[in-house]
C-alpha cells in the first residue's frame, strides 16, 4: 500500500519538479539576455552623450538575479535525482553557481564603492 502511494506520488511530483526547474532556468536565461541588452543599450546611450556609466553594476545586478533563479532550479532538481552520481554533479553545479553569485555580488559592491568614491 505504501509502495503504491509512493509510486503514484513520484509520478505526480517528478513532472511538476521538471517543469518548475525548466521554467526557472528559462527565467534566468531571459533575465541574462534582457539585462545584458539593457546594460549595452545604456552604455551606448551614455557613450553618445559622453556621460559616465558603470556597466558592471547594471549587468552585475541582472546576472545576480539570474543566478538566483538558476540556483532555485538546481535546488528543485534535487527532488528528481535518481542516483548518487547525479547528486554529486548537481552539488558541484550548485557550489559553482553559489561562488559565481558571491563573486558577482562582490564585484557589484566594489563597483558601487568606486562610484561613491568618484563622486
């Protein structure tokens, strides 16, 4: 009885987890594309007007937000892991994305401090 319930539960949960993970991945990619395009547009606009613009902050914020969505997708993927090898790979991906998020946050903070020092 319990095995039947668990089998039905997995049949219900796995597709939902896969859809949610793919959706979060897609949102992350869209944020990177839109954020990059926006930062490039603002950079070109500021260069034409000969105004200072720090692209690192704008692009860093977009990358940071995108990484958060992508980390959420990785966390959801832990639900559908089938063996230890997949779990190890997933763990490495999560660690790498966490390090990237930390580095991006650090760069944005340093750039903001540089902007304040310039003013």
